[in-house]
C-alpha cells in the first residue's frame, strides 16, 4: 500500500503551525520525523492522519479552555 507524501506546506494546511514549531515538535518527539529528499521535508500522509487522530483523542474541553486562557492555541 502506497501513501502520498506531503510537503511542509501540505501539512501546515492540516495543522496550522510555523516551521519553527514543527522543528521543535520533531526534536521533542511530539511530531513524526520527516523523510528528507534533497533539501525538502516530506511526511507520509498516513503518519499525519495517525498524529491528528491521536491528538483528537487527547483533546478535552478543559484542555482547550486552559489553552485559550493562557494564549496557547
């Protein structure tokens, strides 16, 4: 089974965050590491879907309220 490779720009359409934020998440192990081809970063689409699904299951209204109160969105 093959999966489409997404660029950082493609990933940012699904997860609105800056390049620096993605770098920090990757280094901390919070976000899947990219496949590097030449000077470009790519993620298999299924890895991004798994990440999003895991984040949705971790979401609770109290965490969302806390994040909005502290300015973390």
